[in-house]
């Protein structure tokens, strides 16, 4: 009887697909002002100014990047107009509208 060359020790359990990771971390959110693509940034190398509170998001701080899916000048312009937000400022923005 032939033997298997694969060792059962090295087989791992099946892990469910992480859709956020498969999409590059991007997700779509709907708000009163349209549809947005939102991506969580775990660690950035430079600082950004949050449009919600106008304070600095320092390097290395987890935050979100958002851009409108229905930009007036097309998808490329909308992507160029993306903004970096503190996660709490982004969530507060969605609740205000």
C-alpha cells in the first residue's frame, strides 16, 4: 500500500476567509452623504490631520482612511481626495448625520 508523503503533523485546521483582509482591509459604509470606502490603517509612517477634530494623528496610531465612492469627478479623483480620520471621529461623524 502506498504511503503518503505528507505528514499529518503539518496539516492545519481550515480557517474561515477574512473578507476584510481579502479586500485589502477596505469595507463600504453608507451614510447620509453617500457611500464611502473605509480602510483601517494599523500603523502609518507619517502624521495626518484628522478632518473631524483637526488634531494630528501621529505616526504609528491606528486610524481609518475614507473616500467617497460617488465622487463628482470620478473614482480616481475621489481616491485622491481620501482623508485620514481618528476612528472615533469617523464614528461620531456617521452618528451626527
